[in-house]
């Protein structure tokens, strides 16, 4: 990857296996299969009333697993709702992420355990958090870096502008990973910018950018690896635009047939990232079709077992939402809590 040339042509495939050992390549496959199993099970659970509204990451597994694999364990990750499950790739229990989508306190993970910040649902607000973390780490003489995941729509937000302005000026050791999946719910990228690509936006902040095929796990790995090496060497931030096409609903509350073209979705699904990577591993003699299926099945079993554990826990009383939101609850919250408790007792 030549960062100074600023571009990787869209659709470029990783030419070789990037110098990764077979075990690392198969590890990436297991990571992607876990994210896929989590996503497919989560949608089923939501439909069965066992999870709340859920934001799918189907088709985003390559960019999530590829980026995570390029980081060191001490590098911090700042996810949006689309990357709710990336902590799993660092050993976060599956039960924790399932609980998060159930709105239960057990889903509130400790960011310090896996160096994974809490999910930001407000679009783009975590971009300045990631930049601030990275800058602070550098000032403390710590060589840990940060990576923020955000969407194409986030690049229209004020927080994105503030974060990138800051990152460029202080040369924060941060990777700004834009998941360009073509849509901000139903708003297309063409409504987010008149520029040719989102990576063009980075130039205005003095930040180099690369554009990669977000469906190619090795291309994302390579671009992120180069960006993180730059960051660690003191060369500052990099904007990585990972391009894909959202082949699934925005979230379980969405009706995508109102704006997605079904023919395009069907065509994109033909070369979705997990099948594509499995084909590449097969071509290199590293994984048979049967082994790929076994990996997928065992990852699905892990998610199912985790859901069984989550559902065995005793149900939470509704007042729990007041108990866990504030360390020091303001009086209004305390009186609301008391009122809810009295209502419960009266019933
Ligand atoms: C500040 C803010 N404004 C609006 C919303 C409502 N909203 C939720 S998802 C979304 C679209 C975001 O699109 P994008 O940044 O492309 O991310 P993607 O969902 O495609 O991963 C919007 C506008 C929000 N969550 N936060
Ligand atoms: Mg988007």
C-alpha cells in the first residue's frame, strides 16, 4: 500500500496472502464466521422477541475482522452500533454483547478490559473520543493507538469535522475507518457529498487517505496495518475508506425494499465477503468446503450456548434502568425510580 499515492483502486484484491501465516489466515476466517454467526442469530432472536432492535453487520465482517487483526491488543477501538460485536474478536464474552442488545446491565462492558470503548449510537460522536484518546496516549508516552469505525453518513456530522480537524492538527495516532456501505439508513452517499469519494474529504484536514474494497478482508487488513504503523511511528492519522454495499436492512426496524434495489442486492450477495474469503482460502489449499462449514457451525453453536446462558439469568426489574445509568443519580431520576417501583407494587 502506498499511502503517499493516496488511493487503492476500488475493487483491488489482495494480491498475495499478505505474508500472513496459514494459522493467521484461518484465524481471520474464524473471526469472520463468529461475526456472521452472531449477526444471523441476533436477527432470528430479535424476530422471536428475545433481543431488542438490532443493527445488522451482515456483509461488514471483512472490514471489521480485517481492521481488528491489524491492531495490537493495547490499541483502542471505538465502535458504532454497526460494530457492536467487534469486542468478541478480543475475547469479550458473547453473552455481554447479546445482553447489550437486550438493554441489560450485563451488556455494559468495561472498556478497559478489551480496550473497546462503549458503542456510540449518536452518529459520529465517538470520532473525537478516539482522537482524544490517541492524543492523550501519545502525551502520556504510551504507544497505543486508536481506531474509530464510523459510516458514510457520519462524514456529514459536525463531530466528524471536529474530530478530523483535531486529529490532523495534533497528528493523533488514530485510524479513521469509514465504513462506506452506500447508505445512511435510506439516504444514499450521493446525498452526503458531491466529491468523487469520501476519502477526498480527508485532504481538507491534511490527513492522507486510502480507499479499499471493504469486502476483501486482506485488503482492509493491509490498509489498516499500514495506517497503524504510520500512527505508531508518529506520522499521525490516516483515513481508510472501506467500500461495500449494504446488502441487508439498516436495522431490524427498517424496511429496505422501499429504497434498496433487489437486483443489486442479489448481485452483491453473490460475492459477499465471507464466501469470497472462503473461496480464496480454498484456492490456496488452506480450507476445504467441509471445514468452512464446520467452522460456521461451531461458531453458531457458541452463539446459541451464550444465548442460553443469558436467558437463564433472572429477569431484571424495570427499575434497573435507573440504578445503572448514574453513579450519583440526580433527584429527578430518584423520584422517577420511586414512582415506577410504587406502580409495580400496586399491580
Ligand atoms: C446524531 C445522530 N443523528 C441521527 C441519528 C439517526 N440515525 C441512526 S443510524 C443513521 C444513519 C447512519 O448512517 P452511516 O453513518 O452511513 O452508518 P451505517 O448505519 O450505514 O453504518 C442515522 C441518521 C443518530 N443515531 N445520531
Ligand atoms: Mg452507511
